[in-house]
C-alpha cells in the first residue's frame, strides 16, 4: 500500500466518524480558530521561509501576495472558520419530501460526500478554509498544496489536526500531502477507491491537468478571465470606480477584472478617465487600435493572447466595441464563465446582459470582486465553481454535501 493509499484509508475511516459527529463538529471548528490565533507566530515563521524561497525562485509580486500571510490575514482565517461554525449543520436537512399514493413517505435528505480531495496552489489560507468547510459538511479532506507554500500549509495543517484531536474527533479528518512532487498530484487524482470528489483550486494549467487526468469526479473551480462592459449609457464616474476596484483592489485573485469592453459612443470620454485612475497603480494597458488612438502609444497593442489571458497582475486588456451585441459575443468567446459586469443606466441593456451572458456570477453596476462566499453570506468557500453540474459559483457548505432518499412505509410492495 502506498503512502497516498494509507492517507486515503485513514480519511475514509475518519469520515465515518465525522458523518455522525453532530455538534462536535462546531466544537472542533472553534478549537481550530482559537489555535490559529494562538499559533500566529508559528505560522508566520513558516510563511517567512516560503516567502524567502519564493523571492529566490523569482515568483511575481502578485504570486507573493497570494502566498503572504500577516497577523491580520491569520485573524481573517480564524474568523472564517468561526463563521462556518455559526452555520446550521446541513447534514440531515430535509431537502424535499412527499407521500406517495400507496402511503410511502419519500424524503430527500442532505448527507456528507465522504472524502474530499483538494489540490490547490500558492494560497495558504485555502488550507484552513477548505478544512473548515469540509469538516462542517461532515466529510474528511486530503489537501495537496503547492511547493511554494509547503511550510505554511504544514504549520496550519498540523495546528488544525492538534486542535481537532483535542475535541475527540480523529485528527485524520484533515490531512495534508507533504510530498509536493508531480507524482503526489497524480497519485491523488487516481485515488478513486477512497476519494469521492476532487476539487482543483488554482490556475488554468492546474485545473486542466486535473480534469484531464483524474479518475475521481472533479468539480472545476477558479480560472477567472472576468469582463467589464462599459455601455454607451454608463455613468463614467461609476464605471471608473468599479473597474479600478475590480482590477486593483487585489489583482492576484480569480474575481479580479482582466478585460474591459467599451462602447464606441462613450470611449472618448471614459477611456482617458480610466487611464488616469489606473495610472495611480501603474496598471499596464493592452488595447485595440481604437484604444491606442485615444490613449496613445503608452498602450501595448493587444494580441489574441490578451483577450484570453487571466493576468492576475496589474495589467488590463481594453477593447472598443460597436455594440452591446459585440461585447456579449466577445465574452462568449473568451470568458471562463466566472464573473462579468455591465455598467449602464439603461434597463433594457441590463436585462439583455443578464439574459445572454452565461457565467457563474453576472453583475449590474457592481464590482466583480464580490464573487466570494463570504460576501455572498456563505462563510468561507472552497472556490468558485465555473461548471454547471452539482455546484456553480461560490462553493460553500451546502455545495460540499450530497443527498440520499429515505423511504418509509408499513409493508408496501410493488405490484
């Protein structure tokens, strides 16, 4: 039996205890939150090693930002765990029910998935977010983070396991794969005997590799080539505020804006305003020829790559379009199905955009940065699902459960 199979076996055994743990799950989560705060220095010391290694290995500033932990971010991690503990236990919830003509009572109830595997990249806060959600959803979890964050992830996972064990639940409710070689990812993808679902959380390359190679059912999350459309009837000041927030508030995350589509009738007015505002953060512009004619040679000529790219950096692609139909067609061609926004005061344009743009989150006059489980009132999230089966959008507590039918009767038989 391989080391990964041993982890799978332990996770399976732990999941059977966790499935009926009830209120003990909340106790464990509160213990985890307290332990994260109490052990901040231990986590920061480990994170410092990862940051130093990242700088030596040439990680970009945006990736280093995803990797970096601070006392405030650790407090935020703990608060996220506490929020999950405040939610009602989803396990056992009756989703629907009816009485058949023969008197059978048929109920659909929420149950744990069992064992969840999560492969993620350079954001160590995912370790606590994922563990908290899976635990509250009654499932054990095997976490496999990237090599960039291995010291941070190890410290966080060890602290959580210690806290869980102190509450009487098996520490193997949460396990971390400490081998960061490609082989460990492959082995986890093949662990169909023990894993019930596998969730990749990271860039396009990671998600593509998991979808193509996994023998375990996969829920796709993450890649966010998010678009903003500035309609001809947009309020220019509102448009600039929304795009500035969507692009610069935290450019390294999946709900950050990457492409802006500007109606030709408002381009001469809004583009100089947008350039002046984004210059405050030294955002690099990649634009079409019309954009360059308005803003000048400071705009890098956009290529096909720019329309499809998730920059995750202080870069943005700008295209002037002739109509809302052209903007929607562009989104259909290049969007990853994550989050899109239209900025307009025209009600008909708003309704058209909502009806015709098929992404997990569609906004009207609101920053795409709100595509987040916490902002949607779901507590911590496992990621943003961009697929259509089972779960779509922020994956919170209920999205990490399954269901079963319970049928009760008094001797009915089928004729």
